[in-house]
């Protein structure tokens, strides 16, 4: 038997079963990363079955349900299973209120949960385990629909801030000499709060390596605030290889030192300027938070008939200029981070959601004061301006403030560019 008494959450491994005691009274986001790491350690040590003791948890909110679902998925993806035990009566009542109790296999005691893994029954327990481990999405949604907390409880199903989604789109660009591939990376937020985890960065790097693109387009917010590891963020970006190079613009979190560090890695930062490459113009603008943002200057002088791709961190830039562009690519919004089943961004209708995610004391003063979202509801995906052929695409970004990502997974965008 091995134990880790010094861990924030005590863990004991016995016969391939890891028992973790959650000591956080509210089971909130600050505890999530520690739990994810602890489960990873358990998996690496050969303990594929996990028992999670919640005896010390005094209340359970929608975020806690999301964390438990994320842990369950993490264990299942590693070929194991998760059982929960030792819930206080008031916590169990809250789970039942939202019908979330059917999402997990719940046992009264640690002995009962471990015995269930070992194939032994605990004769001292009068109550059978609840058998909702095989999650049925329809059952969950129908049940949760009857509860007051249903929208949040249902949304918890889609919680995974490290689950990378690849969006691939084909765009015809006038003047392009040959078909080319580009990947767009946005809103890394390599900060001390872990907005973009090492695991997610590894997944992105792996995918970029497999794609072997011609270009990388980086659309800002590489860190969150002064004091973050600027050099690490710049090095990570520089290590992503593209045959024809990387073009970058700055975001509203990218102060002067960030721009300097990225330039020092040989990455071309476009500051209200454009460059001709392979028959098309690649342009970029400064972010208005840290400099003069001038799309007019950035697009000035591009020859007629030449296709153009404009990098602009904030999507609302799209409505500030008249010159036609083939494509503007942006980020900034994180897709809103919380959506209703991927269809509706809740932040645009619920100011309290926006404050919860983006206005955090841990990110002051930058995030609190400069995050403006989008006045044009350009949260994610494609947009057009009336009577203009220009096209805007908003990438959902990689980093997630407070590690919240509900039906809004981090995104890597792949552009298949072809001659028009």
C-alpha cells in the first residue's frame, strides 16, 4: 500500500484502487486542477479504479457537478471507473434536486465502494448503490428539465476545458498561387491561473505537428497579466512549426513586453501593416487596448484583385473599416465560454455569467476593465457585413478563465486556402 499524506487531497492506493478524500468544503474551481492532477498520478501509478470520498464536502453547486463529470470522463478515458461515496445527506439532497444523482455511482461508505470494485458486497450496508454510472444523455436532460437548476446542471455535461476541437474550413482567396494550409491559434492565456493547461498545450502542439501547415496565424492574448511566464508563452508559440512562417497580432492582454518577447523569437508581428506572400496579402492590426488600431492603414496599398487575410484580435474590428477583405480572423471572446448546448452564448443574455467568467479579481486590472466582449454578438463562427463580400471568423480560443468551458470547447482552426 502507498499513501500520500502530504497531498492537498489525501490519496491511498490499494490493489489498483485509488481512494481520494476531497477536503474542499465547496468543491469549487480552485480545487479542480489539483484533483485532475491527482487522478492523473493515480492512473500513472496503475490505479485505474478511483473512489472519491466527499465526506468533507458541505455543499455542491453546478460547477462541482461539472468537476465530478470531468473527473469521471478522465478516469473512463484511461480505461477505469469512478465511484463516489460518503456524501452528506444535504449534499445528496442537492444532487437529487437536479437529478444529477443518476449521473454517478454513489455508495454510502468507502468500504462499500472499494468492495464494489473488488466484487465483494458490504453486508453492513442496507442501501444498494445507485447505478447511474452509464450516463444516458436523454435521461439526464429530461430529468434535469424538471428542476430549477436544470440549465446549469445540463450544461455541466459539456464541461471540459482541455478537450480540443478542430474546426476546418475551406476559403477561396483571389491571387493565391497554390493551395495552402494555415492554422489559427488564439487566446492562449498562458497564465498563473492555469487558463490554458499544459495538457491542452501539448494537444495543440501535437495537432499542429500532424497538420504540418504552411502558415500559423496567431490572433492574440498569449498571456493574461504582468507576472505571467511571457518567455514560456513566446517559446511555445515559436516551437509550433509552419513551413512558411508564423504571423501574429497582439490582443488586449498583450502589453509591450509580450510583443517584444514574440518578436525576439523571429515571429512576424503585424502592426497595422500587411505583407505579400504567395500572391496574397496577410495583414494585421494593433489591438485598441495597447495602441492605435487602424484597419485602414493595415489594408492600405493592397493591389486590386489581390486576396487579403486580416488578423485582428477583437472581432468588432470588422465593423470599423470599409475596405473589402477576403477574410478577417479574430478571437478575444473565448466563444463566451458557457453556451446552451453550443447554440446560444449565455454571456450575451446574462450579465452575471459574463461577470463570473471575465471580471475576476485574479485578472485585475486588465481583464476586469478591458474585456468588452462583442457589441455585434460576434461570439464565435462566421459573420458578414451587409452589402460587402468580406467575411469574419471568430475562433473560440484556447484559454478558459476560471477553467470554465461548458459546451464551448477550446478551438484550433484549420484553414484550407485555395486559389479563387
